[in-house]
């Protein structure tokens, strides 16, 4: 009897040492882990590790108050969570105002069951957010030389809004440059954004690069007497769009627009009666024959045939712990792509790319799509497809780009 009393006392003491909350701190396998946040101005980038036991989408909740340890779907009110596919493991949130915000990242099963258990420092955290970046504004100047004045450059969201005034109704052109535009010669290194410009105009430059702008008259460019007046028709301060964006990126110009035609009547005084459009004089027989030989040139063979390439992770057969988006890409690579059915592979890859995937998974899919176009004889389209992902796989892509260019040059396509 005495021994049994001692045993009971030991069990009671063990229960006191463990405490009432010991069972609640056990980490289940249906929650995400390693939740971290990095802030820049009003943007918050969340990263985490997906649960191996819950392979459904991840749902992100944001609140101005801490999340309780035990919640239900209804306790979040009318707030609609952000759904992120399984395997992405990151999200960039755009917060409207400065202050402290709280995030809770909930895992879900493939069947759609949501796991709403809150575990501090594991799937929930607090973040201090700064306000949005101040808009960069070029202060408009009063009426000045050149006929263009009041130039105002303002950053608004993902674009740059250009406003200005003129003392005439002549057409104007907008130039953009990475260097200050202070002299006429600086236009040689700038690009034409828009001709027949109207105020206001919104430009969408490449994010993360500071740009300068200038507005000039089109007829002044044709006459060759363009005037650059910093502060009046050219900006003196650069404007830059933040590198991180929320939403789809906009297409950026790959090349500048061609320069307008220059009239000889304006460029060379005293030849107003000179006709710029002379009737062509046909070549003689011998000259035409010699020109034909030069155009024909020496035939150059195409480069040696290439073999299709695939990354090792898309050729593995073990499916344990593999995100769903990677499994879908494996099915394509190990199926029609491995069989050389390029048309079927391209259709499947187009269907795959129509969904939301991580950046690196989309880059691999475009690498395979470029090969499908290459082997189908669409070398020009393949070249641009490879060019889109060159920064992700520079070594692998360079060989395919060189091969596409060689074929296009040899066949004069």
C-alpha cells in the first residue's frame, strides 16, 4: 500500500512538470514549417516549407490582430485567403499601409480539407511593414525655350506617367535613356518610346533601372535642329520602378523604334526642286549576272543534328515528396517528349504553362518547348523561346541559340 502511494505521487509530479500545454505543443505533420518574411517598402515576401502529409494548396491569411491558437474557418470573418499551389513555397504580398500585420499560412489536403491549427513561429508570424515608396516627381518648369515646357514625370504603380505642355499642335516624340539627356547627341543612345505622343502618356519601363526622359518635336528631328533643354523638355532626375511586382509582368521593348525618314529638302538648303524618288535604272546584263552570283554565294551546311536534352530531376521515377507541378512536368518529359512526338509534347507543355507554377518549373517547361519547336523546324520561334530562359540555364541554352542562329543564317530565313 505504501509503494502504490509512492507511485501515484511520482505520476502526479510528472504531470505537473509536463504542464497542461505539453500536448498542445506537439507539432502535427499537416502544417507548413519554416515561415519567414522579408520586407521592402510595402511589399512582404513570405517563404515556407510545405507539409509532406498535406499535399493540397496553401492558404495565406493576413490580419491586423494576432491569430488565436485554435481557430475555425468561420473565425476569419469575411476575409478571403490567398491560394498558393503546393510546391511554390513563396508569395509576395502588397500591403496597403504601414504598420504591423500578422500572417497565418494554412496547409490543406489533396481532398480539400483545410488544417487551421495555429502554431506560433511555425506557421504564423508578425511583420512590421513600411509605407509605399514615395512617388518620384519631376517638378514642372514654367514656359521656356523650345516650345515644350511643364514636363512632369511621376511614378504611379507599375508605370511612369509623362505630362507636358506645348505652344503648338505639332507632333511630339518621347525618348527614354539610362543616362541623363542633356545634349542632342545623347539621343543616339536613347530609345524612342512613342511617336505622335499625347499628354498624359503612361510608359511601362523595365523595373529596377533608373531612366531619364525627353520630349521633342518630330519636325525638328526631320530638319536636324533638335534642342534639348533640361528641366523644360528633358528630365533632370531619374525615375525607377521597383524590381518586385505583384501581378503579371508587362512586356518590355526588345529594341528601339526606327528613326523617322530625313527629308533632303530640309537637310540640304537650295535643293527644293530636287526629286528624292528617281525612277530606277535597270542593270545591264553583265551587272545583273554578277549580282546574282554574289547573292547566291556559297552554300553552307546546317549544323550537325542535335539530340533532345532533359534535366535529371524530370527523368526520375521516385514520386515520394515530389510537388504536383514537378510530377506533371515529368509525365510530359517521360512521355511524348521522350518518344520524339514534338507536336503532342508542345500541346501538353502549352497546357502546363497556362497554369500557375514556380519560376524555375516554368523555365524548365519553356526549355522543353523550345526543343519541340526546334525539332519541328520552327527555328525562329525556338530561338525566342530559348532566349526567354537564357538567364536560368546559360550554359545549356547557349548551344541551342547558336544552333538556331546558324540554321537561320544558312537558310536565309
